[in-house]
C-alpha cells in the first residue's frame, strides 16, 4: 500500500528502475528499531512514508536520528 502511494506521488509508472528507487527510499528513510541496521525482528524498521516521499523528491528525507 505504501509503495503504491509513493509510486503514484513520485512517478506514476511502474518500471523496474522506479521500483528500485522506491525500495531504496523506504529502506533509507525507515526509523531503525531494535538492533542497529536490518535485523530479523524489525527488518529495516518503522516505515515513514512522508520521509520516503521526501527522499524520492530530492530532499534526502529525514534521518531516523532526527526524530
């Protein structure tokens, strides 16, 4: 659901390059939970759709430490 929202807001076309950009934005903008980095309990952490959209639009999003 979140990736569909980002796709519609960012590009609106589902080509492989855009899907990779969305995956990257979701991973880099997630708020880390549990052990540092990706882990088996929380994956990449808490999804932050607005931060991911900001990242895709060029502002780089917000780092999890800024919250």
